[in-house]
């Protein structure tokens, strides 16, 4: 199957660049045509081994406020918020999406993907940076959104005037690159009025 039918017409899928102080964010609103976004959303809901991880804070154990999964090449383990992730082997669907992202980012060869399932607007990811040592210096992270539209907030760690807010459509792609992870934080905030799930895939390169 030809993955994204629009692949022959790359000119209609363009990145918008946000030239930020100390980092770069690129946004492609229509990375996937709508029917592909629906197809992959259903496939990932059904086939991904979603896990309910727990984190320890202030001596107490809390469920992570979303479901997660970690896939990739064997041996590329990843640790975040005290959770050690051993990758499950790539699925064909994940490799297909990875291939199309790399069509737009020919210098990248992502070896892993962290998936997040936000069941509704009560699920979130709090302010953080993807700055774990395993990702190396100035990592490029490619983030695909499927399902409900959610807000994505970014703020500079030291300069309160530097902020960015994006509405992430289903089928969109965000690239975070340059020094962004060292100087900026990002979050998906709670949005109580949202009742639909959203899936997010963040492709990463573990060094
Ligand atoms: O869901 C998103 O768009 C962001 C996910 C995220 O920040 C992360 O996995 O580090």
C-alpha cells in the first residue's frame, strides 16, 4: 500500500518554521491526509501495547496521567521520570510513519518512538524537556498527532517573554530541534472539555 497518497506532491505539505530564541520548532499541519490519520489512529489504538506506568513523587506512587508505549530497535533503552523503557520491536505501521518523516528529514534515522495515549482532556504531560542524556546534545524529535486536537505549550526556561502555543491537529507533525530541549520546556495541558482520545508519537534517536 502506498503509505500517504500525497507523497507524490510534497509541495503541498510544507513546514512552518518558528524561529525561536535558543531553539527551533517546525510545524507541518497536513503531514498526513485525513483518511490516513484516521487509519493510523485506529491501528495504533488496536495494536499498540499501551501500558499504565507509575511514577514515584514525594515518596508516593502515582499513575502516569496518560498511557504510554515504547517501540524501536533492540538495545536502545530509554529512561525518563524514573521509568525504564525496553523497546518492543517496530511494527510495520510505525516503520511506515517513520519512513515518511525521514523523507522530510533526510539526515535523521530515528531508532525509537515513545507513544502517548491521552484518553481525554484530563490526561496530560506536565512541563518538561526531552533532555535525558541518552538523547545527546541538541536532539531532533519528530512528533506526530492523531485524534483529538490538543494544545501544545512551549516556554523558555529563563525568559518569560518567550512562549509558543500550537493547536496540534490530527495528522500534523512537529519537529523540535537545535538547542530547544536545553533552553525550553513543553507540555500538553489538561483541557477538560475534550472528550476524545489523542495519540502522539515522538520519534527519537537514542545515542
Ligand atoms: O503529546 C505531545 O504532543 C507531547 C509529548 C511529549 O512531550 C513527550 O513525549 O515528551
